[in-house]
């Protein structure tokens, strides 16, 4: 699975977007190889995803390279808006521009739960919500994880207001949008992870 994810990033043009050669990009990402068990995914549960931070590849460029069933992802937020979303205080990210997010749950058990309540549940379980970068990574490497009537909020990125970003299917395409933190949706859960690993 690790090599497949690296190949996906290269095929989607991440090296060019990062301003490096494919060989240099692979060398950087391959530092993460072997840091987590390379196993398959179960429905709604993913062992890991390679995350590329937006300081290396912008959110807008990254969502444009999410492909699900031949359809390309899109965002209703421009890059300036997306840059205003920062990790919440409860989340500490690895220092590097590339890292692993591990044991990802796309949040089917939090469907129809408000983001506010879901955040409390996730933290109470000793898990962490996902950032925008991490949500895009999940959709890039596991596009089937973003399903019709089963999207997921990204509770770890906030911009100081009541908006919460989320990934779901709209117009048969993966969409990066937002919802209000106090509003539940039957088709939207909240994704979480067990941890993050960097080098």
C-alpha cells in the first residue's frame, strides 16, 4: 500500500507542484517507509495515508488531483480561505512537510452527530480529528472513502468562526466544502486518526 500511495502522488503531479524532481520527491516520502505496518484497508478504516502539507502543495492544487471514479475533486473555498484554517490546539503535527496519519476512521459512527459533539467523542476516545491536509490525503489515496451519503468532517482545522470543513460527494465529484459546527447531517460524519508519524 505504501508504494501505491507514493506512485499515486507522483502520477498526480505532486513532485512538479512541489518544485522538485520525481526522484527527489520519492526520496523525501520514502523516509516514512516502514514506520507503520503496510496492510490493507477495511471499510471505513484505513491503516495509514501519506499526507503532504499545504506548505509543499497547496490545498487547491491537491483537491484538484483527487480522482474518484474518473471524476476530479473540487473546493468551494479558495486557497486564501483554506490557508486561514489552522490546526486546533489539541492537535500537534509532525515537523516535516510529509508525514503519515495512522489508523484512520472516516466516522460512520458519527453520522448525524454535530461536529461539536463529535469532537468531544473523538477526543474522549484518545483519538484525533483530521486536518484539511489529512482529509485530502485520505481522499487522494482512498477515494472510495468519500462516499455518497457518507462524507466526513475535518474537525482539526478551524479559522476562528463556526465553520468546519468536510469532504463529501456533490455533482458525483469529491467536494471540499464546509458546514456549521452545531449542525448535524445524516450524510456527514467526522473522521479521526489514532496518531501521526513523521521523520
